C-alpha cells in the first residue's frame, strides 16, 4: 500500500486491484512505456529491478504456433515490453520503500511520457 501511495502520480502504471479481489504482491510490477530506460536509471540509482517474462508465451520457441505470430497478441506483447518489478519482500523496510519510490519518481519523470 505504501508503494501505491508514493507512486500514484508518477506516470507509471501500478498493479491493478479490483474491489472484489486482493493482489498477493509476490511481485510489485509497474508498467512504463520506456521500461528499459527506467530500469537503467534505477540501476544507476542503486535500485534493483527485474523483468519477469520478457518474451510473451506465444513467442517462446516451446509454444511456437504459426497461428500466433508476432503481433497476434498485442496486449501480451505490450506487457512484455513494459513490465518492471520493483523490490518487494517481507523484510523490506518502509524507509527502503520510500527510497525506491523516490528513485522511481525521479527516474520516471524523464522516461515516462
């Protein structure tokens, strides 16, 4: 909830949470139109990030299907280009969340349209 509060007006897209369901937050994954630049800037600022599933399943060799070529699932392909996971784990202190959020705020101002 602290990430949500601190990042609500940064221009990055935050994880969705519906009124009828709660997110488990095993990862706090944001979306940015310029994910790679944001990740590089955060790395420079000392914030580790991760990209989970950088290649959509339909483009993985194991799931190759000529009926699902590149461009056939644009939402999945867009997500694969935009998602970036921020540090989140039970022992992460509030101070660390504030530091990460400040870095996202600073870095995203130059990378998010």
